[in-house]
């Protein structure tokens, strides 16, 4: 598990979308949440959205941007309804 988290972190540092494109939305969201928790940040909607916004800013492709935007909508969906 630690190896997977380390590989995921390296992929994000290198901004490689190829590793995360095969993950389900739940798996990707779970990995982002684990990164937040491991960094010692509070886990709340605001921190998750900030993390997703950072991912969007670092995205290199339209597909990657769309993926993170969809996750952002999932996080905000409860408030929108």
C-alpha cells in the first residue's frame, strides 16, 4: 500500500496522468484524501476542493482537467441540491 501511495505521489509530482487514468473516481478520491491526511491537513470539503483545484492547475491535458472537475462536482453536489 505504501508503495502504491509513493508511486501515486511520484506520478502527481511528475504530473503523469497515465497512472491515475485507470483508477475509478472513488479510488482517485481516496488517494487524494490519503494525501491530505498524510500531510496533516484537516479533512473537510474546503481542503478537498483546494486539493482538486491544485490538481486542475497542474493538469496537462483536457482529459485530466475534466476528471478533476468531475470529482469537484461530486464533492460539491450535496450543497448544490
